[in-house]
């Protein structure tokens, strides 16, 4: 299991469309991926779970990856979150 922190730079945060895009992205990986904020652990492959985090611009979110190729997946997910533009 590996963890890292991503910062949300998108001016509107991560909501609706962007979360849908994020969960589509994370679902292509075979490992378990979680997003953690304020002690709330959300399955990054579930739109409803990620919506519960209410990720606004400037938010730091911990990304936890467990499974196959976890180091590379962690880097890709962090990059995806930080570079998302709506």
C-alpha cells in the first residue's frame, strides 16, 4: 500500500462532471484506490463516495493505492487530480 497527497487546483473544485471523469479514470486500474480527507475514506472508483468529500479548490486529498503496480498508479492519480481543468 502506498499513499501520497494531491492538491485540487481546478477553480471549481471536483464536482459532478469532474468526479465522473475521475472515477472513469480510476476504474481502468485493477488495484484498490481510495481518497481520504478529514478522516473520511472514499472509494475513488465510486462517484457517490467521492462526492461526499466535497473537494474544493485548494483542498489537499490523500490518495491511497493498494494492489498491482501501485507506485505508478499513485503517480497517475495524483497527476490526474492536480492537472484536471473543467
